[in-house]
């Protein structure tokens, strides 16, 4: 039995025949996580439950207007929509929150309920820590989610103050995610084709800041590659694409030069790294083209990463000296190996989450005990002040000092031990030896 349960027993037996203490009713708060994600629902449903950035304030105002909700954070990404809440515990709490979510998005409850998950207290804390650490992501260990959680916290708390418990939960989560990144290899290995291509380039060249890179194509994969390269300080970047306008949009974002597909042959010799991903049905870069480029480069090595299907680079290029060609299958083998490494790191990360969530819950329980202790002290002090005032008044009226002192000690003792005595008697009547022992321990009885 927890200390709060013991105090509740003392409260229930706290009435004194001589004086009725006014004891404020206690509100039981709890932490919740209510959500839907890529594991529980298809994108068609997830997009209907999502909260758009420009309506977030409106959604929060509506959520906080619910009587049981004290404060909340809304996390909404392409893969998940989650509500993290500090709420007043009450009957049908889950039903009320699910009803609000469905009414807000104009959805039928039966269409959503099966896809929702619900975590409370320690489970909610653990879930948030797992999410922020990338342990619950579509791509295990992906780092973007931590930034999304931080932004959700900042956006939700900007105009709506969080309770101390919810704020502390998020701050603790941020430190846990940082610890997971620092102490494990959860994010060290490439597990996407774009990231694997860049990782391969970094393994071959000491520094990407001094190399020239040619990207062929301007689709989603090449966009991701370009952003990764930019993060690694690549200074000289060319983008070749059939549609110049699409390439120009990406080039403006990453600071690249745009060339046409027809310009590849004349500019190929300038490139140390070529990464290609187009929808062309035929190879764009042939063996002869690479041979001429290598001759112009005086046989300085070239790395060619072909992540297109069908292939953009003729397979025979891989037979040329100083031309290092990797296909999407080669990258997939790297990804599978790295995913195995991430899964091993995830075991270590999970143990960190278990430890840290346990520590947070211990802190939370300590906060509750602190409030109870302060209330108990205040109540005892009120009794002392009341009886002391009576004793002083009696002395002023000329009563015998020894008698007054004895009466003060007697009444003070009786008032302070009345509630614990009733609880001890009730535990004994109920035959509840565990509760009786807890009460004895709390009263300092051997």
C-alpha cells in the first residue's frame, strides 16, 4: 500500500467528536497518452485524425475546455497523432476523450476506436520516451521524431501553460532521447537508401566538403540525398534532370548548380561522386562515357551510386579501374546489416527507457507525498495553534498554569492520535495485517 493510500485511510477516520476538521477533497491527477499511428491505422485514417499547424491553437483550446483536462500537448506527424495529457481521474475518462477526438474531426467513433491506443501514468511516460528516442518509429532509430516532439511541446505550451507534471515529463523525455543517442548506436547506421548512399560516400572520401557531387534526377530520393549531403557540408553540387524547373527548386534549397541530362557527358569528369535515381527505362550513363571521364580526370577515382530501378548506369562501368559502382541491391545489403545493428542497439535503448521512466514515476510519487506531508503538517499545526490559543486564554484568566499545561498536553495528544487510532482499530477489525503493519511502520512502532 502506497503512502497516499495510508493518508487516505487517516483522512477517512479524521473526525473528532470535539471538533470536526475541514479536510479539502483531493483531486487525483493522472498522465495519459491517447493516439493513433502507422502501426494501428492506414494513412487514409491517420490523415483524417491529424491536427494541422494552423489549427493547433483552436484544437488545444477545444481540448482544454474539457472539464477533466488540465493541460496537454498535441503531437501530429505523417505517421502519428497523439495527445499527451494531464487530466483529472474520473469515471468514463477514456470514453469522454475519444468522444471529443471524434467530434472534433467529425468522425464516427466506430471507425476510429479500434485504431486508438491508450497509455496511463508509467505506460504514458514510457511511450513518450520511446517515441522521442525513435524506438516507435516506422524507421527504427530515425532522428527526426525528436525534433517533432520538441516542436509539439513548444507549440502546445506557447499559449497554454503545462502542469508541472506534464512539463517535467517532456523535459525528462528530451534528456532520455539525448542519452539514448549518446550511449547507444541506435542512429549510427544508415537504414534508408538515401542515407546509405551518403554513408557510403563518407566511407570512401575522408571529407565530403572537398568533393564534387553530381546528382542525376530530382525525385524524392534525390531530394533526401541532397539534404543529407548539404548537412555534410558538400560545397560543390550539380543536379541533372530532364525537367529543369523541378531541379531548380531543389537546387535553390541546397545551393546547387542545375544542368540538363544532355550536359552530363561534358560535366561527368568534374564529379567525384555520382548518385543517380531517375525513372528512365534505359541507362543514362554508359561505360564509354565513364571511360572518357576517367581519362580526363587522369584516373582519379569516381564513386557511382545507382539507386534507380531500372538502372541508370550500365553494369559494365563496375569493371573499369578506378570506377566504383554500387547498385540499389548493394545498398540494401548495407541497410539490412545496419538495421540488425540498430535492433541490437534498441535493446539497450529500451533498458534506458525502463530505468528513466521508473525514476520519473518515483519523482512523481515523491511530489504527491510532499503535498500530503505538507497538508498533514498544516493540519497538525492548526490543531496545535487552536489548543495553544485556548491554553493562553486560560492562563490570562488566571487558571492554574500546571493544570493548563497538563490539559494542553492531554488534548493535543488525543487530537493527534485520534485518526491513526481509528485506522489501527479498523485494520484490526478487518483482519488486514498488511495495512496494520504499514500503519505501525508509519507511526514508528516496532
